[in-house]
C-alpha cells in the first residue's frame, strides 16, 4: 500500500474563509438556497472517499470532492498513463506517460485543499479495504468489477457510485443502501410567515398577513409560535398542511384550542425521507432513471443496454471498439439486441443510437467529464451528508447534438495518431478539431466559472492552432475564499491577478497554449473601449461570459450584438445553474429578458417595525456606515474642500445629518483616548436599544389601537421592549467592544479586546435619564413622509459656527471604515452581528449567529465547485456547436440544472423577435450601415432615397442632433455639417480617436407618413 500526498489532520472546525461560499444561507426575502451549511460540512468532514479510476472523469470527480472538503480522498488506479489520457486528465503531463495514473496525479490533487488528505491505494479492493470508506466511486471499471464491489458495499452499508463516459455519452449509478435518510431534499430555506388569523374548526384555516404569500405546498409540515388565544398550537407537534390558496392553508383540528386573538408565526419543518436502493445487479433488471432531457426520454434505457454491450465487447476483445469502425459497431449492436432479448421487458432499440455509442467508445471529451464529474461529486457529498435528494438510481446523459455535422466523420478521420488529443479526435474528427484549435475566444471573467472554462478550453486545445488565440480579462485579485471553487489558484496566489494566474495555470496543463493566451486586468466597459476596440472584437470567433454581475453581462451582450458575435452565458447559485446561447440573427440577446428586481425592505419596516432577522441585519449594516464610514468621510471632505459646507447646504434633506456628524466627530465626540471610545459606544447602546425604543412605546403604547379599533401592534408589527444594559451579558459586551474599536479606528487610536478592561471602564460611565418627547413623528406607513432631516436655519448656522476652522487641523485626517466581510479581525462583522441581534432582542426576533449575519450583510452568493464544473461543461458543448457553424436554432440548448433535486431542463433558445417597416423584416441584430463621414443632409437624403424613410429625429447618446421641430436657423446650420463635426459640436466633447464608427438612433416616418420603428444607424466615419 502506498500513501502519498498531503497528510493533514481532518477538519475539526470549519475554515469559513475557505468555505464561505458553500457554507452560508440567507433567509427570505433574498430566498437564496442553502448550498451545504455547517451541519452537512461537518458530516462530510468525517467521510472517507475512495475514487477508482483516474482518467479524465475520475480526476474531475476527485477535484470537486477535494475542494468541497471531506475527511480524506483515496485514489486507486494502477493503470499506466497514456498519451490519450491527456485529452481530459489535466493533472497528467507528458512526463507522466508510463507512470501509474494515481501516483502521477496525487500530488497535484493534494494541492487543492490542505484540509483534505489525499493518498493512493495500490492493492486489491477487498472487503477489508472497502470498509474503511463511507463512499466508493468507480469509473472506467468493468461491469464485473462494479458488480463485485457493489455487492460488498451494499452488504456493509457503504455508499456506492459507478460511472462511465464514452465520447458524448455518459452514465451514473447510485446505491446508497437499503435505508438512506435524506434530511433535506431540496436545500431551500424553510418558509415562514406571520399569521393574521386561525379558524376554530375541524380543519383549521390559517390566514397570513396581507400581501404575504405563504409559499407552502400540500404535504408540508409547519410549527407555530407566538400565537395568542390558541396557545396550545405553540407547543403542538408539526402540523400537516393542505394549501387552500396563496395566502391561506389548512391544518388539523383546531376546535377546543380557544379563540385566536393575535400574532403568530408559522415555520415550515423539513421532514426526512428514507430511500431504499437496489444493488447494481438488481437495478439492471428493472432500472429506475432520472431523466436528463425530457426530449430524449426514450434514450436512457437503450443506452444503458448499449453500455452493457460495450462492456461485453471489451470482455471479449480486451479493448473498446475503434472509432467509426463499422465491424465493431455492428458487433456492439448485436450484443445490445441479445442483452435486450434477455430482459424481462424488452424495449425498442434505435440502431443508429447504439452504433453511435460504439463509434465514440474511445472518446474522451473534457466538457463531458466536467458535466458528469460535477454531478457525481455532488452525489458524493449527498452520500456523505444526507443533504439533497440523490439520483435514484440511474442517470444517463448524452449530447449527440454537439457532434459536428459540417465535416465527414469516418474511420480514417477519427483514427488515433498518438497525440494528447486522440480522445477528442475519436469523436469529432481531425478537421473539426483543427477548427477548435484555430478559434479565437474571449473569456470575460476568471473567477470560478472562468477557471473551469479555461481548463476545458486548454484540454480541448482551443486556440492552440496557428490562427487561434484565447483572451481573458479580470480586474480582480485572488482572495482566500476563492480557493475552494476557483481551482486554478493556490494559497501562494492570494493577492495576485486572477487573469494572469489562471492563464499561467492552464498553460502548464497544456503546453500547446504557451504564447496563445493573453490576459488583461481591465474591466470590459465603456471606459476600456480603446483597449477592446473594433479590431479586437472583429478578430474574435466568439465570446464567453464568466461574470458575477448583471450590468457587466449586459454591456458585453450589447458589444456582441453590435459586433455580431456569438455569446455564451452561464451562472450558478448554489446547486442551481443555467446556460444561455446568444446567436447572431437567430436568438434574442441576454439583455432581451431579465429577472424581476429583488423585493426591497420597506423603509418604515427597517427603521421602526422589523419582524425578521433580515430586517435587523440590514439595519445594522446601515448603522455601520452611518457610524463608522460616512461621518469620517464627511470630516475629511470638510477639512480639504473649501466650499464643502455650501455644497452640503444645497441638499436640505441631508444637510442637518451631515453637519451634525461632522460636529460630533470634531467637537462633541472626538476621543482623546480609547476610554472615551468605550464611553461613546455605551452611549450608542443606550440610544439605539433603550431610548429610541422608549420613544417608540411612548408614541405607540403596547395597548394602542388604530382608528378602526384594531391593535396597533398586530400583523407584521411586533411590540418592542427596552433593553437594560448588562455588562455581564455577552451580547451587550460584544456590541461595546466592536463599536469602541471601530470608533477608535476612525481616529487612529489603539484598541483593546480584553473584556475585563471594558467592564472596568463601563462601571464609570454615567448616563442622563431619558425622557420621551412629545411631537416626535415616527413613520408608520411606507408612503408616509416624515422629514426628520430638516432643521431651521438658525440651528444649522449655530452648528456650522461651532465647527473648528479647518486651518487649525492641518494634517488631521480620519480613517473611514470600508466594510470588509472576509477579515475576521477588523470588528466589522462582529459589530453588525451584535447590533443586529440586540435589535432583534428588542423586537423578540430570534437571533442569528455570526455565520448567517456575515452571509446576509456581506451579500455572499452561495457557490460550490460541483455546479460550476457542470455548467461550464454544458457551455463548452454549446461552444462546439457554434464552432461547427450549426445554423438552426433547434440545434442549440439553453439549460437549467438543480443538483439538489436533481433536475435537468433544456430548451431551445428564444428566437429574436422580428419587426417590420415597409416590406423589410428586421431584428435586434440588424442596423443601417452607412460608410463615410456624410453631412447631416446627405444622411437624411440617403434614408429618403434608399429606404423611403423620412428622418424626423436623430440622436447620438444623450445629444439631439436633429429634429423636425428644431428652429429653422439651427436646422440649416447643422444640415451641412459633417456627422463627426456635428456630434462633437453638440456633445461638446471629442469623439475618441479609437472610435471608427458612431451609433445613431433615429425616429422615422414611413412612406405613408406614419411613425415606424427601425434599427439603429452605424456610420463609419474613419
């Protein structure tokens, strides 16, 4: 037995800096899904995983599992590395040829995650060895070996996954034992809501507060709390739900529980589900499938027989069928027919489908390895944790539509030549492979998706030919939290540019790319059009987005429409992923549709009437800026800008707040020592959690009623309670420690952390007694205008006069706190957690731990390597279609996946809408191309003569160049101006020197004098 690789202690505590994107989960209203969470991560951290087979699929599974963080990964593959393995096995190099694959790969895999020991086992897979593992994954194994191992694993309660891949075909099988418990089938956050009423009847009707959908489904279970009048419900076991409407649902018998009075919260309770799996031997007799593409629902059963036939062929001959060999394909077809005939329920066999499987038996495509490797790795994590619903039991996937049709595929075209690309050529042929190598692709973004994309491109040899090239840009640098998804990066790369490190890493994977990748550190936007100009875009064959924000995606999308380049879009959100194909003259663009905007928290709810922890976290996040960022920034502006006060006074709505902040930091609350920072923090505690609440209850007592006689504190409004400061309460002291240290940071003072020090100082802080004021207005409704920021002129003048003269503070500068969620030593998340939880305690809202607070306040987007790998694989399969020149929209697929369920959905891209003027049809991809720097009159005449269209208005950006209602003198003056001069004259700024063409928007009348919509105008002026 050989043990190699990094041997570290197993995970005893979760490294949040590394695993942050796959740990956290926010609650509504963001409604993002769980990815894994702490409980699942801890379950994974005690799981040992064995991966058998280290070709392309095996290494992809190993990579994703190691990044996710299990206790250990053991590799088993005694086969010797061959040249063809380099088609998809990115941790093998030419120097590894002839070495055992597992030994050659282990060191590079071990680098991925120092918390996961990676080793090699060379011996026989005996029962004695297999019982050491919680999960066994087998790839590239014979059916006989899979049946033998599965018999042992099923008997001993070990989770078993088998997989194989041949060209554009792949299959997965799961056996997680007789009783596998799924603790959370979907990973979605349990829904909860506030109650407006509960009826007393045989099936009690629960009504939610107005405009709040409950989000439940029939068969869900809920518990109750804070129900008044039917208090017995608060301690009852989970109640089964029957949905009666979007705002109502029914539960069990509520008679005898009293009469509902007020309040109440329901919370969905996830129910565990027990699954029973059959062995591979039993399952083959009556297989159960998860459908990967409902347009191919009849293929999985046929292909499962085809895979068995391939195994039978290999058992007979000792090798797999040769690419495009008719004799071998016919033999596989006959074997398939024989296997099918022996089945209890024979099915119809598509001979072309089975023969195509035989043709591609030796195929080894990186995108397919990415798709299957992402899926299988997620199944491993499910097996370890019981989180998410596993595949039951077979999953068969193919992407036959990615097979090139523009070239003739035959045995000679696909025969191996002893190169690293033999596994690819076996499927697509040498002619198409040459097209891949000569593609010129632009990758925008080198984060998680970007790293996976570059890996796939490198393995495919994309851009490595004489005319090929890869461009990649990303302005970001590498952070620690990137390392568990962005697998091209290592700890030594933290702080370096992503684009440069990613390019360097994939050139090491495939040396053919050396000198064929150019990395940029520029954002793709209007400000870099001199970098990414006409010549750059014109040289491309396509663009792939790997971005994490919508605005940047839309800009790249507009560029692709303008330059008529195909665009591949993708994104992930935890276990969910999507892909979109944007094709010139065929599909709509990315910008053609958009998600609805996120529902924002009403201001009155945030400021005065929180009822969920999200409300208090957002409030605390805003308090962070209001206390530690904005005042310090405003002080610096006051000290450096001579007219600062005058500019502030021009904004009367915020003038008082800004000037008071400057006055506070320079006069009343300017600390000379850290002791004074502690006292300042104590005053803030009293202000926010005692005085403000006392004022609220003075305005609206607990027993207050509205004009209609209903209790004021009902529905979503929760009556608060004043907090009495207690230095022995950890939550109270945490707030003081964080706030005092942040205030000290503003002023460059040294902080403290010792609780004893703080308690000693706090004992000497005296506070004035608070007396509620009459006449204070508190915003109750969203549309109610309560102007608390105004002040009379005399009050403002007095504040301004009391400010020190900036000349007396020469060299004085404050240090604003720029929120940074990933530094656990800077007190930022500490403050927000403490501030949020104290406010939640005011309003009797369940507190949130630091993890959850960090997730919501930091707006962390959940992510995991498994989904990222799968989605990029799907994108690359679509890229092959684009390079093949497929011209029918039905040849392409947009995809949506959710690995938690698991669910795969594919659909044709949406066709671009068609418009019409006169007899001419046009789409968003069309435009009027005009060459030459014409005069305005010449342009107007050209439209009249060439298109029978009368220009009534013409604009460039925000500049109106011409309109039919323009004064005659101005119109006459402009008609004879050249377009370039006219645009520069009206916009009062020069056209950038790099701009060869200008975009004009036109309003026109058709030949009948009716206003008609037409494309934009592109006029080439240089």
